[in-house]
């Protein structure tokens, strides 16, 4: 392996040696450039050392192999939200009792709005307490994946970019629509495929959505509509994030069209593996939720009583003294 590395650096064509020698001597060498150079050399050595069949291009196959081998996924335990759902009826009942003590008066719609207005802060506070207890903050859950994968993604892209600079052995290998791994795809097939895969990754969260989650989203949408009608400002972070990711998917096509073919192949392979991984995890989670729903006992529905009056009155409770009344003389 060391002999192959030395041969790659020493035995260069005479026509190319004077052209690039002064650039290599004048280029400032830092810790980052040294690390990228070392990674590039190790990657090329690894591609030559792996015994691929003759039908598989060695460098393209190594890019795909390295992408699949380094993927990881982090998931938070689902403990906080199920516990919140169990405690929700008790919280709602406590709010109902508070309204009864305060002597609230109003029709059914006003009572429902007042009940929701009082219950929402209590549920939000309890949810944040459970998130803190189980250490599964939504912000950390959303950011932990990109933050753990971003350094590896950037370093691998820089390494492939450095390995694609001429003179390079990537010029001698083609793959799919790439005439050379050192040049961009002239047909723009891989960048377009990358954009489609990125959009599919964004929309994959709704492929295996449960009936309970869909019903919850519909209720949240109704609440937001009522709040907007009342003049309140409603911010929906989930929709903002999804819209941003859709814009980034289109921007990724433009960026991918400017990078070498080796980086395009790496990005497409990473997107394919991420989509398959997300699909498998969501499918397993969907089956697990369905199995739990079948095993869970059916809740007993309370018998609804018909009230003749359309006005709901919560009267204050008056405590009467039980002492005997004094006798009249």
C-alpha cells in the first residue's frame, strides 16, 4: 500500500510535473490541509486495497461503501408524550373544577373556549417538565441528528473535492452518467435525483402517520384557525421547518451541479441511504404503535346527559353551618 502511494506521487507524466509543481510548493500547508490530504491518500489506498469484482469501479464503489458504513441514527425514547396523555384527563378535570369554583357563566362555546384557555398553559408546563425529566427536549432532538452527521459529511466532501483535483486517478473512471469522477455530471441527472431524494426525505414523515397523530394535527389546525380568527398571532415551527427544507432541496440541485462527480455520487448515496433508513424506522415504529393500540384496553365512555338549558352555569359552592339553630323563647 505504501509503495502504491509513493508511486502515485513520484511517477507523474513529465508534461504535468512542471505545470503543478510550483503550485504545490507555494500552497500554504495548515492543519486542515494536512488532514484533508491524509484523508484523500487513505481513501485512494483503501479503494485500491479492496478486492472489488471487475464489474464494479473501485473508486465509485468505495464512495458508496464508505457512505453506507458511516451512517448512524439517534432517536429519543418515547416516554414524555405517553405520560402526558395519561395525565391529560386529570388536568382537564382539575380545570373543570376550578371553573366550577369560580362560578363561570356562559354558553357551551364560551365554556369550551374558557376551558381550553385555562388548560393549555397547564398542559404546556407539564409537557416541559416531562421533557426536562426524561431529557428529550424537542429542540435537542431536532438538532442532534444534523449536528452529529454534519462534521463527517463536510469532511468527506472536502476529502473527495481534494482527491478530484488534477492530476487525479478519478479522471480514468466513469460511473452511470458521469464521464469522469473528477468532473460534474454533464446531464445533471445526479443533481436532479439528489433534489428529488431530499424532497422525499422531507415528506417521508407523513408516510406512516398514525390515525391518532392525524387527528391531533387536525385539532391543532382547528385551534390555530380559531386563534387567528380572534386576532392572535400563531407561529407553527413545524411548517416553517418543512418549507425551509423544501427550499434547501431545490438549492441543493444548484449546488450539486457545480461540484465534481465524486461528491455528487457521495451526496446521492447518502440521500438514498437516509431515505431507506427513515422508511424502515418509520415502518417499524408504525407497526409497534399499531400493536400497542391492539393490546391497549378500550376506554369506558361516560354516558352523556342531556341538559335542557343551553347556558352552562358554574355556581359558587356555599358552605352552610351545621350548628343547631337557637330556639325561640
